[in-house]
C-alpha cells in the first residue's frame, strides 16, 4: 500500500485532527483554539466561556487540493449565557457567520470573477451561480466603502450610457491620485447634478477638502456639484473635450461650404473630392507630399475652407506648445483679435471663444500640469466592454460591482498569479538544487 505525504497550507490557529478521502474529495477534521471569554450578543455581558457541542457536523468548502474539492469538518461549539441563557455559536477563525465556505475560498472566488461571469466561475468550482453572487455581494460591500483615511487629491467624473437610444446613464467618480492605477470611488444612476452629488457625498468632508483638482467635461451639472462639494479643488477640462468642441465648429463651416459645391460634381469628380477631404482632416506636419498637393487643390476649388483649416491648427498649436496658462491665454486672445466678427464664417468660428470664455478657468488649468482625462476615458471604455460582455447592464449597482472587480481588484489577480509562479519556481529550484551540488 502506497503512502503519500502532502504539505497543507491551513489557516493560522487551525489544526488537522483527521483525514478521510470521500468519493472525489478530501475531508479534513479540524480544530482551533477557543476563546477563554466571550461577550453575549443578547445581553452584552462578558463572561467565561462554557463550551457545548452541537449535534450536527458542519462541512465547510475550502480550496481545492490536487484538482479535487477539499472540506473542513468540525462539530460546532457554542456558549450558553449564564444570565439570559442565550445560545451563541463560536465562529471558527477561517469563515464568516452563516456561510458554508472558508474566507480563503471566498478570496479565490473573488479572483476568478475578475474578467469572468458568475455562471462560469460556478461551473469551474462546482458551486451554484447564486452562491457566487452571494460571496461577491458581501465582498463588494467592503470594497465599495471609501476608507476614511484614504488620501484623495485628484478625482475624475464622467457619465456612461448603459443602453443605446435609451435615457439610461450612470455617473462614475474615479480616484486619479495615482493616474497609473485609477480606482472607482462611486457610481450613481443618472448624469445630472443629483448623481454628481451622490458620488461626491461618498467621500468624507475631510477627503473633499483634500481634493486639489477634478477633471470633468463641460457639463454644467458636474461643474456645479464639484464647486459645491470640493471647495479647494480646481476644475481641469481636458484638451480632448476642447478639441471635440473645436472639431464640431469647424465641421459646421466645412459642411456649409462643401454642400453646394458637391451637388455640381459628377460621380468620378465627387470621389476625387472625398479623397481630398482626408487631407483636410490631418495636421499639416502629418501630410505627405501628395496630400499637400491635394490640399492645395482643394483650397483652390473652395478658398473659404482655408480659414477654418488653419484656425483649427492654430488652436492645436497653442495647446501643444504653450508653456503656461498666461502664455496660452495671451495667444488665444491674439488669435481672437485677428478674426473679423462681421464676417459670417468668422461668426461661427468665434463660437469657440464663447465656449472658452464660459469655461476659461478650467481650460487654462490644463496648462499648469497638463493633466488629462485619459484615465477617466479609459475606464469608460472598460465599462462599455463590461456591459457588452454581460449582454447589457441596467442596474448601476451591478455596474459598480463589475467595475470594482475588473478595475479596483484587477491587480489582485495579477499579483496572485505572479507570486504563485514565483513560489513554484522556488520550489523547483530547491528540489533540484540537491542533485547538482
């Protein structure tokens, strides 16, 4: 009869008293040190423990061993209060109350849920999807709390559409204190000022006073909520949103000038004209010699397109090269002074400066440290991928849980995998080291 020895990693304070192989699983009889005193849950009196044992054995799911499920088996102890006769179960240190799995098994479920679904994790572990959901809901309660001692200096706020062609939105508040590792702080239904307030109120008053910058779009709802709840914070409007507004204004002029011209073109000439428009959309430094020639030909055909093209490029150059907010403000004012306000086309282009005047402080704050909303937009893309993977999410609580798993806890899965590989490599090195000495 063969004898196999195994080293088992058991929780601290737990001792194995017996083992039995049952069908396709491992059963370990466990014991642990009981406390000497206990406080009654009902009357609140602290007294010496009087241990009694329950009649039924408890079977608790633990981590798999060699690909087979393992279970902890024990006879549950309880204490009977001397004052009120309340029976109080003594919970083992390796599990929570009212669950049938260990804490480290819950950690494994949490890691497996990152980038996966409840049904898939349940199938791989041999448990129900409902059990997976209960574990995740409990773990997310702790993860969704913002620690009061957490230092938050930069935040980002943006909305995401949960379903196309429906007025179903969610507002996401992100911690950008460490831009390389953004974390989700709160998710609220809607994209109005009420949703923004609900997200910001998740932070304590001290944390809100510590925030130095908040990165949002030009939404008046987010601007008003942040001004109300973040007294020491400076709004930073990312250049992406400024470029988006500038592109919309330039496109209005382009469509106005090309609509009548295209009607008089034949089919082949219209195809050539569309190819010339690709050069219009690029920066001058990105154009090839052929595209430079196409752009010159386009301006020869429609001279009125030259002004919006170089106006857009002038704004872009300011955002690329201005060294400070004072220099950027002066260059923008110089460009405004060169525009003729009586010209009809210039009136459309001057709408950019109306937006600039309305959000001057937030736009110029970009030039202080050139902080962007890139991490926020990246999280929005991740949220869209999550909704597609889940075939649609209508509940913001579900979206919040999925974002916490795939964003806040993503490093947990990666670090576990890397550390696990390092442990295996060290064990292999230790075993084979004796053969070569």
